[in-house]
C-alpha cells in the first residue's frame, strides 16, 4: 500500500484559499442583521392552548375561485415554517399562487406544563379543532388534509377516526411501515427506553433529537458541511439561504413526554399502525376506514423516512384512488429544493382541483 502523496505547494495553496474564504465569510456575515423566514402574508384565525392556526389566502390573480382548502399538518419535532422558508423556496407560496387556500397548524413550543399531553390531545383535540376551524373559516364541510412526516402519520390517524371531515388526503414523506429493513431511524428507536427517557427528562429536549438525526449521516451533516461552510457564506444571498435552513434545523421544539413515549412505543417499536392497533385515547386506528383519494409524495433519496416505509400506504387503506408522486430529493428537499418545487406544488394542485 503506497503512502499518501501530498504536494507541499498544493497544500499551501489550498490553505491560503480556505483562509481567504473564511475572511470573506466574516465580511458577508457582518452584512446580515436578521435571518428572516416565513414571509408569505398570513392571518391567525384560531388558537387552542399553544397551538395556532394560520390562513394563507390564495392569490387574487390565480383564477381559481372556490378551490377546496388545504390544511397542512406538520410534525411535532420541527417548526412548520420550513413550508414557507423564503419566497423562492416556499411550498405555501407556490400553492396560494395557483389558487389554493392554505391553512397551517403551528404546534408551538411545549414547556414543562405540557409534560402529560398525549397523542389523544394532539389528534383528537388540537388537530380536530384545527380541522373544524378551517372548515368553518373556508365555509367547506370537508377539507383536504396534507400531512408532512410525522404530521402525515397524524393525518392518517385522524382521517381513519373522522373520515366524514376529510375530502382528500395528501401524505408527504410520511412513515407508514416503521419496520422496513432500511428504516435506520426506526432501528435506533427500537433501542430507546422511552419510559426511562421521559422519567429522566420530562419533555424530550429538541437538541437531543436533532443530534440523533445528524448521527444518521455524520460525515455529510457534520464534517462535510463544516468544511464547506466558507463556500456557503461566499455572498449574502448564499449565506441567507444557508442560515435560514440552519435556523430551522436548530429550532427543534421539546417534545411533550407522554406523546413522545406513546409514539415511540406504538409506531416505531411495535409498528401498530399497519396492524390496525394504534390506540388514540380509547379508540383504535383502522386505516381501512380511509376511503378518501390519497396522493402519497415520496422522496427518492429520503434518509429519514425511506420510500419503502411510505409506499406501504398503497395497500393499507380502502381507497380506490391512490397515486404516488416520486421526487428526486431527500426528506427536506422534497418541498424546499428548486427542482422539487417545480413538481410537488403542481402535483398537489392537480390532485386538489381534479
């Protein structure tokens, strides 16, 4: 085995270039006072404890009056403004531009007083009240429910329990089968003592979960990202793109202890969703109760929720109208990458309107 051959001149030049970029990055950062997110105009129309419901009106020039509204249910583990990160990377803006009224649930930031909130509180109280408020505000008996990641799992549970309130269902990077061979996050969750974790922390710290997600791709999300930092900060526009995403990544709310414990046990460890045995309060979730048309949007390169997990939805419900939209993107890229934003909003609009 030959040793590593390094040219002293090349190493010196690379270090010189790297240091120059570091200096340039510092100058660029000095120009940025605030990292703004969520710029699409909105109106708060409902509040339930810490949960808020926002309304995004469709563009007046869209030419699609009376379009059935879409309610976005995001995951508990991150903030929902990723769906409206910036003007040119906004799923919400893309939908409203094409005439779709959008409602967005903001779960808020749980504090110690929320330690005993469980899945029944989130699905049968908070989500249910937001569905009803959206229906009332939009003057529609039924709405379209769009669930993202864990929010998609919640949306499946809710639709199975209350099928009369949902017109069409859209799931985006949503786990369904939690025991597929390539579901790395689920393999980790199998080793979690959820009772001990909640007894120790009360609410599960958001920082702890973020470290767990990063550990799934340690080189890419750690070393590689840090080494590429000067290039990301080479000008103000690139820097803002990078910092908005970093703000979102590091803005993970703590998780209400009881809800976290139940989700880990019932979904990750026991895979009860596919078995029809998930319990929300005293009721069991039977996905066969879902007859609504389903659009299932999947990220081909998703490292958090592998396509195999999401595709299990195809045979899990009783719908006669099921469609998959496969996007060449990762878990977050599905709704923030420029390529995906040319495909995903159009697919959703077509599904809702037709």
